[in-house]
C-alpha cells in the first residue's frame, strides 16, 4: 500500500510540473505579444491614401473619411456592397466585375475601422450599427441615386439599418449570411454585460492582443478558415488582399476599439434590432432577399429560415456545400445567384 507521505510527494511533484508548464506557456505568450506588438507598430505606418495609390474614391461622412471602389458603367443601376468582419472593398475579388458585366454600377465601401476608411478621431468613435448606417446613407447621397444594398455578415446589420431608415435612398436589400444579432427565433437580443468590455478596457492591452492575433500575417489563413466550409479555397492567392489594411496607421488600435463595441452590440439603440420595427417596415412591402451557405457555422442556416418567415415577403436562397463566405468559396455559383436576385430590381 502506498503511504500517505509518498502520495503527497507525488502530488507536490505533479503540481510543481503543472505550475512550471503554465508559467512557461504564460512567459511564451507574453513574449509573443511583446514581439507582435512591436512588429505591428513598425508595420502600421502608411496613410490610407498612400495605400490606395490613387485608386478608389473618398467620401467625407461627418465623423470619418470613407473609402470606396467602383466598377461598371457610371449610368448603370447602382448596387453598393458592404463587407464582413476582417474584410474590405478589396476582398470581394471577382464579384464586382461579374456584377459590372451584368450592367450594374458597383460600389464597394469600407466600413470603419476596416479597409482604408478612417475615423477623424479614433478615441470615442462610434462604431454602432446606426452610426455605420448613417455613413452608408452619406455615401448614397453623394452617389446621387437610390441603390440596392448587398450586405455580408457583419456588414448586413448596417445595410439593414440603412434600408429601414434610408427611405428612398435604398430600393432593395440582399443580405448574405447576415450576422444581424437577433435571437434564434428572430426576437430582440438581450442586453447583457458579458465582461468583455472590462477585459479589454485597457486600450494598449487590447491593441497588443489584436496585433498578436488578427493582424499578424501568419495567422490570416488560419483565421479565415474558421469562416468557410471549403477550407481548400483559402490559398496564398487570396491572403494578400486581406492583409492590405495591416499597413494602415493605427489599424490594430481601431480594430480593438471596434471589437469592444461590437461585443456589446445587443445593447445598441438601432431600429433594426427592434423586431416590431422590422415587422412594420417589411409589412409596407419592403423586399429582403437572403443568400445563405447551407454549411455556415457562424450564422447557421436555421437563422435564415426564421428570418424568412418573420420578414414578410422575403426570399431565401440556400447554397449547398458552402459556409459563411460564399463569394470566395464558390465565386461563379454565388455570382450567378446574386445577379439573378438583382435582376428583380432592374
């Protein structure tokens, strides 16, 4: 029989080994954060206009400068694309050209802090859905005619808000695998304090965390694969486009600011987060078309089926075998479906 002192000795040794392992891991993680933070700060030195190198268009939207890119005939019917998390106007790849070939004037806009759009004042900037919708409306007013909005993932919320509050500025809405923040049954989200705001309250710390993860080039592919079903589409051909904004001055800091606000999105005062307001809007004949990857694990298809029933007159197109980013998983298939839906707005 093993004596009690012997057992205590084994336990002390196990605890010592565990504590040593944890300390080693913590030391390695801290070292990596210090290195990544220094490297990120050294990389984030270019102005948005220098990165754009004369391409694209700039719009002043009261509190920010918006960057957008355009394709297709100037006098064609207008479609405006709003991207998802970590994306920007440069990560739609061949989709804008496909739409332009169908006769559309295509404008892809960067929603701050993503891409080359920038807040005038970083501290205290409003990244809420309602504020992003105001920026979209500012762009539409400058473009001078109504548009169909196509919003993907995170970008679907501002697009929906802009449609609900934009009056005649928006004449149609297509939402692709939207991350709308509503409950599983279409109910209003519950405003709860999940502690993320306190955890990331220290701006230098959250900036370092972003630089050690989201804006580290070596992790771009790994992170992107979490959003797609067809992992094989994440190739070295795609990744450089996602990394372009990593050069922008202050990018990681503003990305951290956005993440804190996005984490408390359920507490926002947005019309599109109120089910009764959305139902009233859709009952007036407003049209919403959904496109959804059947294998989406970020915003599962079940949400789309609920929203289709809940928003009167909406349609739901399901793309088999695709995940959360169908325009990179099956560009031709997704492009055909989007062109088909947009034809209903011609």
